[in-house]
C-alpha cells in the first residue's frame, strides 16, 4: 500500500521544494509538478510532489492521521 501525505511548500530552488510536514522540513522534487509555488500544499510520495491540494483537504488529512495515532481530535471538528 502506498501513502501520499500533504506538505506545505516553504521555498523552491530549481526543481526542488523545501516542504514542512508535521514540523519536519525536507526537500522534495517538483519534477512532476512544476506549477507548484510556495504556500501550496502538495501530496508527497517517495520524495516527489504528486498533486496540489487545498489547505482544507490537507488539514482533514492531518486530522485523520492524528486520529489513527490515538489523538482525540476529529475531522468533524474542522467543519
């Protein structure tokens, strides 16, 4: 099973974006998504940005991941 997770683009240099994911920054390739820009949320899988998603979708995904890890926060609280 593959899982892509949302991350926020902080900066871009050439075809690499520095993204923030759960408080951790890492570099990901924008080779498949050259139109992405700083401030966008992108789905990241295997070091590649695969798709731009809106902030609400990213927050819902974070809430679901938190719930899977036992956090009391729920997706319904975001509505």
